[in-house]
């Protein structure tokens, strides 16, 4: 199976930002989520996409590789940073 698309670093906030709520760091993106799910089901999966030549890009690649996803088709250092998405925690 081959999936391709944008995978980003996700910051998920807990509690109000103005009060210094905590944040969790993870990887997000539909195509990479599908790739990870399929590898967990025992399928051979390759993800194709682009990441920046930055620490966020390294996190994306490490995460996918750790899940058994083949990243040999990834383009790195395209002159743009790796994508970032911010999720705000639910107000209490």
C-alpha cells in the first residue's frame, strides 16, 4: 500500500493557554494515520511526502519508521519547514 500527503507535527493544548496550560507533541495527518493503522494490521505500507530539514521533520520520520512504515520515498529539505498544527484544548 502507498499513502501520500502531508504529515505534520501536532501540538495539543490542555487547559487555557493564557494560564500556561500544558501541551503534548505528536504527529498528525490522515495519510500517515492510515499508513500506521495498516502496518499494525500486518500490511506493508510506504508513505510518500515531504518534510522540512528540521527537528519536526525528524520527529515525523522517526515516528513513522518506529511504526514500521517505509519512508524511502520521502523528500526532505524542500526549503519549507515541516507543517505544524495546533489543537486547542476544550474549555472547562
